[in-house]
């Protein structure tokens, strides 16, 4: 029998590192933190049982340094590495390197990561597994003729995407025929610059889609289940802002179908561990495989709350070679959960990141509220990494209760010292489109004016703000004056003493 | 105690009329407020006015006379106007135009690229500097046409928030 | 149709006031706080929409002042009063006074409160309703002969209890025949002193019992359900310290029976609102009605977590005249929840309360953790009220996971400035008897030595503590020296200046 | 920098050998510790020693030379011993017996009842004062027989923590 994991190195930082260490602690597993120069005071360093410095602040010189991280794992005697999300989490080479070093990588095999990482290969694999994909090519576009012919078959509008892609790079939307060839050339050259690979492919463009993803868990013995969907359509610049489960547009029939496809997709790459199958869904609930994230997602807590499963513990159990402790029929969605991502950003200034020092923090507590964060009073958010401060997750018996609870939690959540997206999120929770559950990925841009509007407050509010500043300033002045007058007093006494002394000296 | 305070376009005259412990009487532009106001933690006040309970958070600004004040629903940038600041204001008013067109960063970050040098003529909307922070690059553009007077940073510099990076006249 | 509640005055303080206001906020109901002199800075005052001063610090002059509280309710336009627990929550007169003033009392009728408040009446009512009670009398003991005869029937040991009683006053345990008459006289005189009523009754003494209670909810339309049990046997001086649900000793059959009796008990007094039926249970799962608490309990959150119902919202819905939105068959227990009460107390010094100023607080967060508190950094816990700081509630899929999570949460929970019971609670979570679920109300006294033992830590721990104090002190010294030397510097300059000046003067 | 520190019955000699930023070399009774130690907030240190991560919280005690220090698993009462405290210790050692038998309150509270007056002879275990705090009344008993020297409080007084209420000799 395999030796059980006793010590886990968490190759990440911030909230996700702390979140992973929490589950380790509950399992009696020791945790090892790694940190860059900027992160000496980060909570994940303080929370871990052990902590090791791995390099300068830029992630390329620390959190992305495979050699260094594997070296620390060996030095500290960690049996396993959890990559979190981002950084090395979807790096097939790192998964392989861990294996070679005799360290368990808590995540899928290099094969599963690389198959799903290359978009054209992933599309082909999914088609072979019978999973619906967005209409388009399964080959890379090698000639203008091929592009024109394919687009004619698929019908405009289409997207050209880089096979190695991600983050919107090497991507072009084409609405008119005349734009096809320029867009193709642009996408290829951008893909080459960004990824060193100019392979692109063509997909039908789905207008106003919903982003719906399915959480899956698969063990090393061929068992796989899905933990239902997450609705992730509230996005800004392809960045998720709010997620919820169940999706307000889902039906039991479509859920069962999509869930079965998600499991089939995972099985098609012999997947093991936790993963997410992303679909795009149109208003008529037609759904298409978009991509697979072969790691833990930022938004996994809403699934944990509604399904009652600790996904990180399941990842560790799977890595330990255990058989999944439940089958699909055991799993149920109970109630409704919503997650808001709290960013250090200036929503009134084009959502510019706003790092800085936390002066005061009051965290929301009470019934149905989970808060996954890592900052504390006096902590300085560094400029080198993601501006996410924390994730606020609420649960309610119904979607309505969950929204009301999120509003309550956001109202209670106070941070001073950095600007945050808290008020922007409050306005999302109040917007009619969100409240009735009628929204797609264009929600934020369609509602931007409303979401950025000032909250209402009577004139007293402004006057009370003025009075508070007035009193704070007056008290400060008083203190300065006291200090000054005490200094004068002492000065006076001093002077007399010296007078006397000098008198003595003169004798 | 009397002071003028500025919030947005409004300049309000405040006067402390009475203070007994946390019970205050304050006049704001002639309107009398009877308040129960207590500092509960560093920078945090609890205010009760006419039975209503307000939490007010105060963050010191760039100078000792600037505060960012948060009530539950809104944030206010407030400035204390005393004799000294009135004097400074008068002195500065001459070159306020220059200040407006200069480029400063609202957040700490790292200078990625500088696209102009002193003496360059710039057009409105022209990008003059790129700063990166938290995985995002921001392009800073000129608001009005002008001429680059000075560049105070160089590529690779770490800059603090609210620093003037490029002066344009 | 009745007008719906729009504004609630919460006639309480601290964590329970904040907890009630949270549910009000989620329902769109305004909340009104009342506060004593000592509580101006309490979180409930800051959290409420409105806040009113009601008197000096001792609760008899503030939180127990019915007139004043009803006056504030009228002044503020509150339609309802929520009494929380303690203070006026089980005061039949206050319930009646609210009704007379046209204000909804969020709690049961005066009749239900007074019937359940008088122990002899409650016993009689329960017997009439077919609910098993502890063997003993249903009449007050009027003569020595009656006492001797009854005790002979019931069999020693027995308890003599005050009918108006509570808090252990007017209570005597009798193990030997010779003690009967002295104990009877002692109990009666104590009851007279404490309650102005010397009525006492006799109950069989159940040795090493379990305290198990059932949460019930009943509307004004004759519908009543139970929300299953809570195991409350971890007690110290009749004060609950840890509660959990489900009870580790419960069986489905006994649960169903006891639940049905709990509902019958509530119906016997036409109960409406939330209430708790307390039973004592012996090792063979024989159970007896002990008393009914006609209010919200401190430990209600564990039920909320496992059953998925917000009990405060249900109280408000019931007060609004709404029909319960679920029937017994809709309710299920899912997973396991544990609550630890965090007290400001010195566990090494006979659990002496330890009020003071909170210097630093780090609250436990993350998956499965709920934290209901009211203190914040800089807050001074007043000496006038209960020393409870907060309640930590965790949920797990299994009892084992819940215990592991509670250990993790207690590990994360840091408060400096006051002494707390956190480490004592950690040791409860580690004790074998608790972990296997084999405990009764003698658990703490049976395990006291283990629970008070020092935690183990290697020598490095002590040395690192020494080094930290050393560095903190050295840095402080350095700062003082700098200040002094700067002062000397200035002093020197000053001296020269004065020298020159005096020179000038001499000219 | 060299200092003696006392914890329980142990007096340890500490010396700061080197300090570069947050990297320290310290000797404790001759054992050398190479540490990474940083103050992350008021009274909170993060310490990394041999790869192990420790959080240390420091609460100032009754004097500037006393600290309550919490590591994850244990609390330590630590006292800085310098020339001044050595002198004070020597001076005090004569009447330490008196201190032990005097009655002081470990927490703030209200004096409910005083059962003795100066001059009274008291026996071991005799209750001399009752103090109430947080709904609980505590009886304070004499540890050894003696004579009441002074009563520093009266009934109804609010007392702070760690105050001597009754002196017994």
C-alpha cells in the first residue's frame, strides 16, 4: 500500500495557500509554505508549519521556479506538492518533474494537463468522446482557403483563437467576410509572439453566452463524479467577479446531461483529481465544451457549500490513491451559494489595482457566511501579484435568501487603507438583472453605469462625515498643542534649574 | 473651535459649540447637530444622531489636512481649510493648469516603458508611460496637448502611489 | 391581514443582539439597539440602524427596565421587540406589557411563558400531555410527612427543587434518609430568599445524565415541528460550554419519539415561536422532560447549520402571523455541527471572569466555520455582563470532520488582551472521551486535570518566546535612547543658543 | 546587546550577536539561534527558525519589563532583568512573604462585601472579601494565618485587575 501523505508543500501564496493549509491541518498533515521576498509577512507564511524563502518578488523568479520549489520540498521532507491555482498549477512539465523527484503532485497527470492545455487537441479529444463542442475546426488553420471554406460552413460571426492560447491573446472576433484574412493574419502573428506557436483554429461565435462550468472529481481507479454546475457569467474583461450555484437558468434535465458530459470529458483523458469543465451556453440552453481547467478553481467554495464536500481534502485523498468515498447518486445540491471576489481596486478609476497597507479590517461573520482571505491589519498588499484580497461566500436556503445574505455580508465588510470592489459588488447584488437571474457575460458592460453610480445618502451623511473629520483634526491639534505647551513648561523649569546651576558655577 | 472643511465643491463652516464627553453640539453651515460621537478604535467613530447609528471610518490622506471619510454608503474626500492652506491655495492657483495635465500614478507599481522625453510635443490621448501593477499594465495618456517639461522616473523604477511621473506644460 | 414588521427593537446586547440584527437586515427590517452606559462602544450599537441610551450599566437599571425599553420602542417607531436570551426573554409580564403597548413581542404568549416558568405547573402540564417527566411529585411539598412518603415511593437519591427556581438555587441533592428533613428546610428557606416563594417539589435524581434538548418551532395556526436535538452535556457549574448536533448517543427511534414529545409539549401550552424542550437522558436512553426554555437558545446556531433554517427569521415570520413554510417531513439533519462558547476567563484560576481590552484579534475563517461574536480590536469588555466573547460553530460531513475542523478553528483563533477559554476548549476537542462521544454532564469534572494541563512544546518554543521579548524590549530601548539623544542634541543646541543670547544680554 | 530574562524559575542570558534586517543571530544561554524574525503587526512577530514557522504574540504586562508571550501552544510570563530590577528584587526580598498572603484581584470587578477590618486575626481559608464581576461572585480567602494590616478598598468600589485590596502580615 502507498505511504500516506504527511507533509504538503503549497506552491502558492495568499488566500488559496491558506485555504489549502486549513484542510491539511484538519487532516493532520503538516504544511510547508514557500515565499518570495515580497511575501515574508503574508499570512500563508505565518499559517504554515514550515516556511522557506524561494526568491525575489516577481513570480518568474520565485513561485514559477520549478527547481527551487522541488528542492525545498526535498529539503523539508514534504511528500507532496499542492500547486493551488495559477502559477504552476496547469504546467504539465512541473507535474512530470514532481513525479521524477518522487514527490506526489496533487493534480492530474502530465498527459491530462497537456491534452487539455492545447485547445485543438482538447477539441479533438472531446469530439471523440462525444462531448458537444462549439462548431468549428478541429485542425489548425494552415491556409487562407481552408479558413474561408470553414467559415463559410460554420457561418459568421466566428472567433479565431490560438491553440496554445489563454487570456484573450491571439483571439479575433470576425463579423464580416472582408475582415477574415486580416484577422487571421493578426491572430497568427499575435499567437506567435505570445506563445511561440502560431497555430490557430476557428470557432462559431456565440453571442451573449453564459459561462457555466461543472466541477468534477476523479480517482485513480476509474471512478469519476461531477459536483454539479457553477454559473460564472458575471465577468469583467474575461475575469470572473461573482459566481453562484445552482445556475439560475439551469433545468434538471440539462444539468444531468451536461454533468454526464463533464464526467465523460474527464474520463477521455484518464483524469484524476479535481477539475472543471467549462461550457458556453446560449439562451436556449444549447451548450458547448469550451475548455477544461485541470486544477482547483478560485470559485470552488460555492460547490463545497452546496454539495457539502471539502474539495481540497478530496484532492489529497485522490493523490493518496484512495477510492472516492461517494458515487454520483450520493451527491445533491442543497440550497444556494454565491461567491464575490473582493479585489483591491479602484472601481471608479477603470478598476485600476490599488495595492497598499490595510489600516483596518472588519470581516463579515455569522450565519451562512464563509470568508476566505489572507490579509490582516497592518499587512501591505504587494504590487507583484493578483489584486484579489479575499472571497466572500454565502449560503441561503433559496437564491433570494443567498442574495440578501450577500448584501448583508458586503455591508458588514469594511476595509480601510486600500480601495476595494465591495461597493461595486453591493450594486451587482441590487441590480434587477442579477436579482431575477437574467444575465449573461455582457451583464457588467450592460449595467456599468448603474454599477458605478454613487450610493444614495441623505445630507446628514455628508455633514456627519464633515463633523467626524473636524473632530479628528481638532483632537489632533489639541494633542499637538498640549505636547508643545508641556515642552514649554519643561523648558521653563529647565531654564530655572540651569540659571541656578550657572549661578553656582559662578561662585 | 472653528474651521472650514471642503468636500467636493462645497466648503462648509464648522464650529464646535459644546463638548461634554462624547456628547457634542456642532454647527455645520449654521445647522446645529446634537450628536453622541465616540472614537471606538483608531480611525473609527460611532456616531448617533437623532437616534440613527452611523459608523464613520477615517483614513488619513496625503497630508495631515486630508481625510478619506467613509460612511456606510459613501466615501468623501475631505480637506481641512485653515489659514495656511488658504495661503498655499492662492500661491498654487497660478499653475493649476500644469498640474492637471501632468501624469501621476494613482497606485504603486513598476514603470514598464517611457514613451517620451523632455521637450517632446504631445497630443491629447497620446500614451506617454506604461506602468504595471498586480499582473496588469496601465497606459497613461495625456489629457490636453502640451510639451513634456520633465520626466521624474525611469524604466524599471518602482513608484509609490500619487507621485507625479511626467510633467507636461 | 396583519401589518408586517418593519422595525425591530432588540432588547439585548453583545453577540445575540448583533446576530438578531443580521437576520433583520437580510429581511429588509430596520433594527433598533438599546444600550447601557457601559455599552456605548458595543458592536450592537454600531451595527444597528438606530441606537438609544436606556440607563446605567447594571442590567437592573437598563436591560431589565421594561418601561424604558417600551418607551424607546414607541419613540423609534419599532413594531416589534426581540428579547434575545437572558434579560427579559422569559418574562411573562414583559410579553404582556408589549402586547398592551401594541408592540409585537417576538416570543411566546404570557400564558406559555408563565406555565413553563413555574416548574410544578410545567410538570403537571407535561404529564397531562403524556410527556415523560422525571419521577416525583406534581404538587408542592406541604409537609414533612408528604416529603418522606414521596421519597419512599420514588426511592433515593432525589433532588428537592424550587418551583420558581433556576440557576441551582433552592436545590438540594439527598442521598441518605437522615438528610431528608434538613435538606427540605434548607431548600425552602433558600427558595424563599431567592424567589420570594418557598414552593419546592421532589424529583428522582438521575446520576451522570446527558442533557439533550429539542428545538421546536410553532406558528400561530397550530402547526409545530421540531428541528431535532442538541447534545449539551459538556457543562461546568450548570453552564454549557460545548454543544453538538446530532447527539453522539442518539438513535433514530429515540430521536423520533423525543421529537414527537417535544412537539406535544409545545402544543400543550399553545406555544408559538421558537422554543427548546430540555430532557435529561440516562445511559440507557431513558429520557425525562426537564424544562422548557421559552426563547432563543445560545446554542441555536448548530441546529441552523445542520437543518438549514435561520431560526431568527422563522421567529419573525411567526410573529408576523405567517404559516410555517415547512412540515416535519421536509426537515433533515445533514452532517454534524459543534459549538464552542468562548469566554473571557482565566481557566487556570478557577475560571474567573477576565474582562479587559481586546488588543488583537484574529478570527478563524474558511470552510465550515461560523463565528458569532461582537468584540473588536480596541473594545473593552465591560464587567457588568456575561463573560461570553463569541460562539464558534463548525460543520463537517461527519462528527470526526467537525471535531478536526473545530480544532483547526480554535488553533486559528487568537485574542490578546484578555484571557480566554480557547486552549481549554482545544483540550476538550482532543480528549478521548469527547472524541469517541462517550460523555455526560460529569465530563468536565472527570477530565479536569487533563483539560487544565499545559500543552506540550519543545524547548525552542520557550527560547523563541524569550528571544521575542528580548527583541521587543531592545527595540523599545533603542527608540527611547534615540529620543533621548535627540533631546540632548537639541538641548545642547539650546544651551549654546542661550549662551549666546545671555552673552548678548550681558552686552 | 545583552540581557537576562526570567521565565518561570529559569533565568536565561540572551545576547544579540548579529542583526541584518529581519535576519538575526541570538544566543540564549550559549545556544545560538539563527532566525528570520519580523514584526507583522503591533505585538505580533512571525519567526522562522530551522524552517519552522512560529507566530508569537506579545502583550505588555504590568510594567515595561513584563511581557505575556504566547506561542501557538503555550503562554509564558517573561520578565526583563536589568540592573534596576536586580536592585529592586534585592530590596523587596525581605517582605515577599507579606506579598504572598495579601489579597489582590486578578480581574476588574466590584467589591460586594468586606468581612474583615485592620487588626483582625485571620485563619487560613477564611473568606475576607467578596468581589463580583460578570454575573459571578468570587470569595477571596486567606492562604496562611495572619493579621489584617490594611484594607485598601471599600464596599461598592470598582477595582481594576491586579490591585492589592487587603494586606495581611
